């Protein structure tokens, strides 16, 4: 998150969209719900909240994470979520 905080400070006033990809293709690294929440909170604290484009195309292969299912940004303010099983 330190890298994201640094980038957000550098881009203040010009940042319109942040794109995240989880699970990341091709590495397979996946954000936890806690990490997604922290990213969202950082963006929400900005004077002008950018659009958060969350590419969650392959979350179905992650299986269940708690009662809410796989980590997601679905339903959040200024968020667009791409999800499915195949592009």
C-alpha cells in the first residue's frame, strides 16, 4: 500500500481511474478482502475519488472466502467490476 499511497500523492488532481486486477494474470496473485478494502479507503479519502475499475474476471476459480464469497469491490461507490469465467 505504500507504493499506492506514493502514486496517489504524485497524481493528485489528474487521477481519473485506478485499475486493479485480482487474481492477477499471469502471476495468479490475489488480493484479500482486507487489501481491497484498504485500497478503496485510500481512494475514498481523496478530494475527488477516481473510478475504480476492478478486473475480477477469474475470482470464481478462487472459491469461497468467508460467507461473502471471493474478495470483491462489487457494489462500491465509483466502482466498475468486470467478472466472469472467460474474456
